[in-house]
């Protein structure tokens, strides 16, 4: 008779890939799988938990306190814990996952190079696809660093009528005329790219122009804030994208999540219908009580942009 296995996905909105691999492996052993029922943490044979985000670490520690034998992984917990090779090799076809791991970059704010190392190919689109879904979410960290592989993934999508969603974004610095044509010739969700620092403005402009030449007139750009830029630089990047008919998504780093200016900046930019129709100042001056409270909180900090 098989074991009872409890899987706890602490913070993932999408199906947690590591836990799905664990599920697949244990089902092959004849084990029973129970999902997200913490009440059973001490009445099953084995418990696994995934903690992706550091701000959910306390929840993971609480679970660990209830069952010290709990096995926890994920970048929100540590960068050393990895799945055993036989479990890592599992390929659950959940229309979501990696075809490469690692990255060629070494961004200070990113854990990927430390956890996964340099980029390597680990599969293809058909390893993720269940054969029925119209969309597959590809969460590779820098798939354009292996351009031939990227083209092959797009070719598989075209041949099978699959819409691609590159959820983690594409590296705008690696877009060439040929890559831009490949991007344009595959069914896709709106592309996500990143404008992490003002020093990238020239390469961002080049990428926007290359994409416009092939008919991709708008993308969503992740804007890292609260790391190594000023508030003036952050607002300037957002205004530049807005002026160029691009969407934006403010990604707040560390303590910036709790600062009124960055709370307001995210509320403005991350609601695309507001961002595209209102300037930052118009957003602050909008005649609603919550906007007035936000503007007052920002002004009370004394060194904020209003």
C-alpha cells in the first residue's frame, strides 16, 4: 500500500512546477497525493512545501514548526535545496514550465545565476504541452540567450497551433532583426520585457524600434524600483514608456513595497487603463478620497515626488 503525501504550495498562483514533479514521481510509486490541506500536516507519511517568495518565509517556518520533518524548497526558503535527480527529471505536462534553466546575466537582485548557474537547455515545448491546451506558459529566465532554441520553440508552437506566453519576460538586449521576426510570426500573449535601469534607455529604444518594424507595436515592460535607482529615474522610465505607447509593470524591490510613493506608482502604472490615460500627476490629483490620502502620505514623507 502506498504512502499519503501532502503537498503545500505556499505562494504560487500558477501550478507549482516542483510540486507537480514531486506529485508525478510519487503517483508512479503508487502513493496518494493530497494538495494544500495543512490540517493533515501530521497525519500523512510525508510533507513537501514550496516557498518561492521570501516574504512568505514565515508561513513556511510555521509549517516547519508543526512538522519538523517537512521538506521545504524554493528560492524563498534557500538557494541550496534541489529536487533529487529522478524527481527533477519528471516532465508533468501542465502547459507551464521551463525549456531552459539558468541565465547568462549576473544581475545583483536576481537569485537565478546563484541557484541555477549558466543557461542550459532542459527540454522543449512538447515536454510542457498536454496536447490539448491552446496556450503554453514558458517561464524560462532568458530564453533569447539561446536563439536557435527560441526559434525551435516558436516553430513547435506554430506547427501545433499553440499560443506562447513568455511569462518571465524576454531580454530586450538580445532582440535582433531575426529574433523580432520570429517573435512576430508566432501566436503570443503580449510580450514582457524589462527596463531595469536608466542606463538601458538606448537599448530599450532600439528594441522598441525593432519590434515596431515587424508589427509589434506594444509590449509590457517590467520596471524594477527601489533597488539602485532614484524616484526621479523611476518616474522618468515610466513616462518614457508611456510616451512610446508601451505598457509598464512596477516591480517593487525590498522595502519599497511599503513606501507610499512606490505604492502609488504601482497603483498607477500596473493598472494599464489608468496608466495609458492619466499622467502620474493626474492620478495623484484625481478627486477620490483614496487618491487624496495617498497624495497626503507621499507629501508627508517630505522627499517624495508629487
